[in-house]
C-alpha cells in the first residue's frame, strides 16, 4: 500500500457535485479547474490550500487511471438520472477507489460503529495511526476527512465522539452493482465472498439489500460457488 495520503483537505459535497457537473459539460480539465477555483476561493483565502483542494477533486473525478475509467463513465451516466440525495453514493464510490486513506477511515468508522454507536475520535485516531503511522500530516488529514463527512451529513460530532447518521437506502439495481464494484476494487482483492462484499464496513452511510441473483447475472462480476454453498465473486475483465 502506498503511504501517500492524497486526501489532505476539507471537501464540501457541493464541490464534488460541481467537479462532476463541470467535467460533464466541458470535458476539459483546465476549464474545470478554473471553474472550481472561482467557486472555492470565495471560502478559502489561501491559494495553496485552494490548489490542493482542487487536486483532491480532480483526482476523484477527472484524473482517472485506465483501469477505473469504466466506473467513471458509468457514474456520469447515472449522475443525471438519480436524485440529489443519492449522488453522494457516486462520490463515495470514487473516493474509495481513488484514496486508500479515505477507504481506511471509512472501514474504521464502520468497524467502531458496529461495536459501539458512540465512536471516540481518539480511538479512530489510534486505529489510523496503527495503519498509517504517527504523522502530524496524517492526523490533520484525518480530521479534515471527518469535517468533510460531517458536512456531507453522514456522521455527527458531539464533544469528542462521532455518531453515524441514519443510512441512505439505495434500491436502484444498476447503481448498486456499480457501487459494489467500487467496494470490491477498494479492497484490492482477487476474490471476495458475496456476503463480505455486501456487508463491507466501508459502505456505512448506505443500506444495500441486493439478492445475489443480480450479482450472478451482472456484467461486472464472475459468480461461483466454493465449498459448501459459499457464494464467491471476482471482477470480470480485470485489467
């Protein structure tokens, strides 16, 4: 795993929406960056912080490696078809595959929430230090991701504790299959059991109720049975 954090700045949900909307309309990264600069500079005084914020946004949605281009293109198709409340799912999926640091934060929030509904921020710091090392830059980035998640309304902070908000139920089958592929790729695994995938802790803001039948016939996954009825999947067309 790379020790590059990448996700260094506070990110508003509206800035993620703007990034994707400008990319869809212009398909020109320099135009997108100019539009984002005009939007973000109103709230951020520092040009350097603005630049780094735009770097996170464009890495999420525009500067995509070829192996993930299909997910980006499918997300663009979904963007105008789904309600604003569900667009967070698209951003969440892309952030998971683009930033392992973000993926790990999601995993530990999901894990700690499954143990106790009141998550000590200190405990989350401890878990991330164990994984990423005790770096001032890491702690600062972690706190900015937490701040972002609060603005996205997926968690709430009170004193020194975090609380996971009511999850969003997603029912659109094609959208769920897209998201499952993001979850799978974020794990950097060759195979996963169906149960482990749909119950992934990194999806904590969302409810996934998808019968394995849909995964079995999906163009995204290979589906097979191992041992005694163990439903196992891998990705099709892995590059």
